[in-house]
C-alpha cells in the first residue's frame, strides 16, 4: 500500500480514494471510503489508456457482472460501479468497480513475508479457490485468470478479486487500430499447443498456484528460459518441496492431458471435506501473516480522507483526477508531485499524430520509479508478479502471438539506488508513504511467457489458418531476462510485471502476425462487438441442462452452457453426451437427476409445491405451470393460476390453487380448469372479501384468513345534535375449507390485522381437538403490539367449530420468535438465544437447549423422536423431543451469519437438507454427518440479472428438488 500519486483519481462515485492498494497490468486498486457512511471499499480502476479500447471496456464490464453473480463466500460482494450515464460527452467512460474492503494480503506478498504456507493453510487456500472454480465451471465457463496477485489471504479464508483474463496478464498494451496486446502469465500445455482452454485449464493453473504457495516458486522454473514452454508441455513438475500429503493431488492437477486432471469439486473434497470455511474456523494464517493482516487493517482505519474542497471541485463525474498544486495536498503528496513532475512526460500522455506508428519504447529507455510499498506495508520488490485477474467466459480463439525474442541478462538495467536492498529495509522514496515493514521479500525468478495481439472485434472462433492478417503492427520490443531485479515501469503504455515462470522461445507456427514461425495461438476470451442478434431457435434451447460439478462436498450448477462474459447468445445442444462417471469420494455429491430452468421470458416463480410426488407446480405473476418430476420437463402452463398460492392436492386427481379472486381445480394432465369457485360466489355474504395467505393444510382441509370492509352507520343523533359520520370498519375471519368437497366448514371472527386488514396466520400444530395458530408480527396492529409487551402468543381454535378456545404466551418468546408444535401437546419456541419446550395447554416449561452466543434459533422441524434445530450462526442439529438432550450439532460451514437455514427432511427421514441464501447443505439426519453441499451461480448470460434469492428445497421419495429463483435441480437422497 502506498500514497496516492499525482495523477491518481481522487474520487470514484461516492468513494474518496485514500491510498493505492496495489496495481496490475490492466488496473490499479485503491483503498477508498464513502465519507457519508464511513464505508471502506477496495476500488479496481482500469488504466485510462486501456479503458479507451472498446474490446477492453466490454471485457471489464463483463467481468464486473461475473463478480456480482459469484458474490458470497470467498467473493466479496460488489458495492458500486462506474456509471457510463454520468460521463460527459467526448470523455472516456470511467471503468471501475468497488467491493467491500476486507483486510487481506496478496498471496505473493504473503509468501514474501512468511515463506511457503503450511499444509493446513494450503488446504484452506486450495479448497476455497476450488469452490469458486466449481461455480464457474458449472455454468460451462472458464476462469482462466488465477495468479498470486488475484488471490488475497484474509483472516477467515482466501478471497478472489478478479474474474477474467485481463488482470492475469503479465502486461497489457493498447495498440494502434483499436487493438489490445496482452502478455499472459500462466500458460497450460494445451495453450502452448494452440488448443482451446477448458475448465481443466483452470485446474492446471490451480496446481501451479498451490505449488507456488507450498514452495515459493513454480514447478517449471529449473532449466534454460528458452526451454520453458517445452518443460510445461513435456516435463514432469518439480514437486519435491511440496508436502507429501498434497503432492499427488497437485501432480494430478498438473497432468499434461486435460482429461486426466481432477474436477474442481474433487480438489475441494480432497483438500477440505468439511469445506474451506469449516477447516479455517479458529484461524488459519501463520502468526506473521495474521499480524500483517491486523496491521494493514489498523493502518487503513487510520487513513485520513483528504480535504474535500479542492478535490470535490475538480470533477463531479465518477472519477476525478487531482490537479497539480492542489491546495488540499498533504506535504508527502506534494513531495510526490514534485518527484513526478521532475520526470519526462509519460508516453501515455502524448497524443500521436493520426496514422502515426511508433515502435514500443525499449525497457532500458523508460524512466525508473522508486519501489512502491506493498499492500501489507513491506517494500514491493521490483520483480514481484503483477496482479492478474481470472476470467468468466468461454474463450474465443485470438489471432496468433508474437514470440518475443530473448536477450541476455546483461542488457537489463541495474536497480535504482532506492530499490529494496533485500534486508527488509525500506528505501527512501518521496513519492510514496512509508508504512510499517513486515518482512523481506522472497527471491522471485518468474517471468512472462508469451504475447498475443487481440483484434478490435471477434465474432466467432476460426481456425488458425483461416484467420485474416490483423492490422500490421510493429513487433514488440525484445524481452530481456535480467539477472538483477528490474524496476516496473508504471508510466509506459505497457503495464505489468513478471509472470510465474520464465519466458521462452515458443514453438514455431505458421500464423504469427509477422509471418511464419512466430509462435502458437493463445486464446484470450473477449466479447465480440456488436453482439449478434438473438437466435430464436437458440433461445428456445438455452434451457438445456448441464452436468453439475461436485465440490466435496460442494456441488455447483448453472442454468445453461454459455460463456459468462462472451456477450453471445447462450447456446446448448440437445444431444450433448451424458457426463462421464466421476471417481467416488467420501462426501461427494450425486449428479442431479435433471435440471429445469424456468423461462426467462416469464416472471420469476412465486411459489413451488409438489403434487402427489408426480408434478412440480410453480406459480408466478403470469401463470401456473407444472413440471414432470420424473424428467424435469414442463408439461403445461395456465394463465388462470397467475399469482396463485402454493398448490395442493385436491384428492387423487386434481390440483388445487388459490388465486387472488377464486379457488381453482386444475387437471394434472394438461392444466385445464375443471372447477372454479369465485370468492364472490362462495362467500356472497362477505362482499369484497380479500383472501389472505393460506395458514396451513391437513388432508383435504385448508385454513386461511380473510377480511372485508363494512360500513357502520352512525347512531341516530339526539335532539338538537348533528348526525355523526358513518365509519368504514374492517372485519376479519379465520376459515376452514374442504377442497375435496368444495365447501366451507366453518368461519370465526378474529381481530383485524394491520392495514389493509387481513391478519397473517400460520398453523404451528394440528391436534385431534384443535389447531394452534400464531399471527405474523408484521400483520399485528399497533395496539396489539403495545398490548403484547414484546411477547408473542398462540391461539387455539376448535377443529370442528372454529371456536376460539384460548390465547397464551410462552415464557419470554418474542413476537417474531420461531415456533412449532406437535400432536402430543408440546410447543417449541425460540426464547432469547435458546430453544425451549413448553406444555401447549398450560405454558409450563419442559426443557431448554442453549444456543450459540449472539445467535437465535429458527423454526424447528419435528421428526419422530427428534427435533431438528437451525440457528442464525449456521448451526444445524438434532435434540431428543422428550428430554431436549443434544444428539448432534454441525455447521453448514457458510461464512458469516444470516437468517437461520430452513430445514427439509427426505421422504425416508434419513437425510436432512438445510437451505439458506448461500448454499444447500445435506446431512445425515441420524448423526449429522455432512454429506454434500450445493451452490448455483445462476444465469450464465453476462447481461442477465443477478441471482440473490435464497434456496428452497422440496423432498419426495428419494429425491430432493433444490430451487434458486428460476433454476431447479433434482438430486437423489437417502
């Protein structure tokens, strides 16, 4: 981390920049703060000269959308992004994204501080990254961007900070003609051979990353630099220094044949069966790294926001650069400005004459910078790797690459006098802020590997020999391999630093831009411009299923096979072969029986229900529809069921749906309306009746509330007095209705709820003589809330007549407390952070189960002699119903806290499924063994909406249907 430079932006929307965090080939990251709220963010801002290239801009925005879809777990949710609409005409669109600041160290810097990571930390690092990769791969996409600079180590686990290939580049350069030249850092054997990358390519890079974290170097560095690509393609990796327990797994990731590499789910399972979050519980970083993270957090909190007057006046758009001589500049910043002004003007600030072509500036001709300080506060070695960023799209072939010529180390410039001496001391640099030193940097011997030129537009993959010659460009400057560290050149057109293994002469190929023999083709996925018009046939076929990848517990899926950032119309094929059977691992998730995607052209599902274990009935704003539970194929849709409540079985041959205006009985075969009863007809003595949410059901009987408004006439005035005004009064009722006989059983008056007046009831227990009901706190009137004094209550209604029998409160259970009961007369309620059992009829306490600190219980699930419990702290468990004795308690291993997971039991009651907003976790109901986990990335369309809905689960027989928004997965369970 270092002070802001003279030409750094000072504002990003609502955020004010405080300091530089680090920089990569394509972007600079800043620590910034929202002055109004005090919220601290990590800003990723594209370099202006690259942002002006349309193909770069499209890719940057696509990767930002991918970050939104992957948010949660080990991906910090985005907070804001640059708004093109706020950019004045004629100016470059600001390209930046903001994510919440999490104190963390880049992996490369962590290795420099503490050396190679111990085995447990390696497992947590690898499992966390593999969990993210599985979510990307499940959508048919490739990340293609892991690197030491894109992975951060935080106190609770790893974080991924880049979501496309741009940041993974060793350097990026804007070329004439709208081209973008990128040098990649990590390469895989298939890339060297000119083949298309795949999900297996990400696993190769993950193997390189883990080997680097385990040893401090990459496994293909030994030997002449010019043979590096041959070693990558042919030699076995050097893994002797890798911990023995992990050596075989990493070697499998580094297999030359992509088909021989494990899936991301397999890697996650073998590294941490309980999940990365579970293994990291209680801390995972070595002491020096934990101290460095804490130190960084303290220094960020101590950063002062620059005086706003001059800075805010400079620019009122998304990004505002500081002007020379800013009145608000601090002394150290003024020194930095003087330091910057003394340099020759950077090439990127010069305007070239139209049509002019200039050769890239030689490395030894560029002005040298003093070494910046790293994110932790340690001096940044000049040879440290650039911060690369991963990828979210299926790659499109790029034009052939220019193979850089190699020079001898003697050609490299010597380090400046201010460079790091290697002993951990920080050299004096007036352009940076001096922070606490946390340790020396490790020796770094990695270098970029290859360079490729990207055309202005790519519309479809083409064979290498069919590619037209790109715009003629000057060849890249020869790449020097210095013996001594080389100071980075942040002010030149080409940005970036060394990559993880040495550069080498690439195999000869026929299609290089400068003629034959210039090197292989390397694919870098970039979205075409403009996007093609959607193909109606393709659109109809994008709902096809894909094989979800298992994660070791963690299985992840996506709605269609499509490139996340390609901008193309998503396509899939009906005749895609079935996935190959995977090697069975303890805890590995099963393949889904089928996957169904609710059409994007229709509104999102409102309710889902199972009908007779044959149909999945989905209601939405526009219609009701049914999916075959055997095949996952939609059978019918019916507009009459629009906005319907949860579907129920009305006997053996009808589907019952309550719509806002009528009861409907639909045919399960084709959805046709067999019977309909309008509320105006069934309850003609209650004109204008509004039917509320169903409170519950049992067999053919449903319970629900309803209300209507009546006019109460003013009493006749006394002689000489004026007549008063008539009043509009809401009358509410609780109903029982038989959906097989299609008749009302009883109704009983109840207090009206909060406006518009219908109280929301929920049946918490059904007994032979009565039903126990709780009212949702949000529907209580202000008078009822005041009368309750913070305590919730339960009402008992007679089963046959509907008569109110009693109303009781239970201990200190609050108005919002989760409550459930059984047929034996016991009631279970959350009381404070504990779960307590009561006699329903007397409110006598029976037993208490202590919860975790700062948490509370959700709605318990009763199953035979057990009660399954769920807590906000992500703990799920089982207690004996009779005594409250704890049988087991396990964590879902979801990071952080949130609403308590909802619980579902399989048909056999052998499997317990816990679902929350992050994932679905499956346990053995008897002993709490974690079986597998599931996450869904959502839509693969880069322009699609962000999926943030919680998971829902429905179980029947030996299957559980998992839903998240529009996506449905059917998994086999015990």
